[in-house]
C-alpha cells in the first residue's frame, strides 16, 4: 500500500521530467497536443482521442529563439519557442497557442514560421468575452479547433465525446481545488515544491489518472492529525511558481503556500465548465465566467479583492507576488493588486522571476526580510 510520500513522489517525478512523459505517450501509440499558456481547451484534445500536454516554457538558456524575439520578451514565450526550434517538442502532433497577450500573438506566428514539424493551431479568445456575441465567437472558435484536431487524430469531436471530456476535466478541477484546501491544512506534510508538483503534473498525465492520484493524496493527508504551523502562511500570485530554486527559498524560510492566484496553478482549475445542452457553448461560457485574470479583459479589476478574500479565508499573513520578468499584463495589474492589499492592511512582497534566472539570492533576501516583517 502506497504512503503519502510515495504518491507525492510519483507526481513530483512527473512534474520534474515532462519529456519522459511525452516519450512514453508516443511510445504507447498516443498522440499529444501541446497546450500553451494560458487557456488552451484541453477538453477538445481529449474529445478528439488525444492527450493534452502542457507547455509553459522551461528553465533553460535561450539561443535559437533570439533570432525571433528581442531580449526583453517574456521568458515563457522565448523558452517555448526555443524548445520548438530545437526539436524538443517534435513528438507533439500539434501546438495550440492562445493569443491572449501581445507576446503570445508573436509566439504563435513565429512558431508557424520556425517550427515546421508541429502544426500551429491558434486559439483566439474574444476581448469582450462576457457579451453574447463574445460567447458565440468563442464557440465558433472551438468548433473550428475541434475540426483541426479531428483531422490530426482521425476521430471526430461530437457532443457526446466533448461532454465526456468536460466531465473528466471538471472532476480534475474539483480534485485540485480540494487538494489546495487540504494542503493549506497540512503544510508540515506538503512543501511548496510538492504542492506545485501535484498541480503541475496534471498537465502531463491522463486526466483521470491524475485525478485519482490527487484524491489519494487528499485521503492520505486527512488520515493525519492537523498540526499548528510554526512558520508563515502566504498566498502566491503571478504567472508561474514552478522554479525549484525559488520554491526551496520559500521552504527554507518556512513559508507555507495556503492558496494561490497563479496562472499555471489555480487559474487553471478554479472555474468549471458550466452545464449546457451544447458542450461547445459550455466551453465558451467557461471563458466568460472566469474572473480576476491578468490576461482576460477585466474592467472591474476583481483580482485584488479576490486575493484579499483568499488571504482572509486561509488566515494568511501576506502575499508573495511572483512577477514574471517582461510580462506586461502582470505589470499592469500590480498597482491595482497592491492598492487592494494596502487597503485591507495585507503586506505584500514582489519577487521577480524569470526562466533564465540562475541566482535567487535577491529573492532570498527579499523573502527573508518579508518573513521578519509579517512575524513582527
């Protein structure tokens, strides 16, 4: 019988080596479609009989991508293209790339030109996503994407297969939401790195298999007593939080991540696909239902109040804003998030992150100081 550490280690291994997962999929005769940031419709991939495979860049040096991007571009886009140009993603059968920010628009077009072995599938979201016209536009986009995926897999995406895929992904979302709440109660059992790995691994595995593993972790945690945490409880926000070195800095300073508002993490599972007689319409409505995301049009600027609510719900002492270098949407959101936190009397520290960073000593110093501030 597996222990909590065994189950956690399994998912940590998956998160640490996505390439091995992709190789295994292809060796088994499966086709995988790259799901690039931020919202690629994994349900359509599953309905077409293929496996969605998350591509959010990697910690690596940039070489080939410099021919396409200036040095001040977001590292996520640069490393995604770098892997494509260097053949590391050649085993993908397609690449779904959203165009939710200016950088992603360029990533898709550069991918189309530079990466010939992996077909580019654009995912175009409407800015006015809450209007009926926006929902209908999104629905038509999903229908068009489904046709492209069906051409790759040879399996038609119909309403029955799509609804089954939606149910599978909603079950995973529910499990991850519950895991996040449980992990907040057991920081002595689940470190920041392990919490991240459990969430991240879901992008590289069969969705049902991942859901079963997450539910196993939940049950294994609940069999243990809840202990008072002697360290610091924080909420993280940003685009990425999966740097092993940075997560180790959090652990070294006894930070427990009790909730997050991170694009690669909770933004992927906090909003279910709603019930609808037309599953294509349901997928489109999910985008219109999403709130508080820096890359989605949000005139009411709900992100700050949402983070305040997270802090209060989980008894956090502060917020760690993981600022992705050269990310315009996040930089635009920062002042409004800070204003909301200041008004609520919640301390925040901003830490710059980049997938090409090799030294985190500046982040270590900032987090050490922040730990002293919230403990005072």
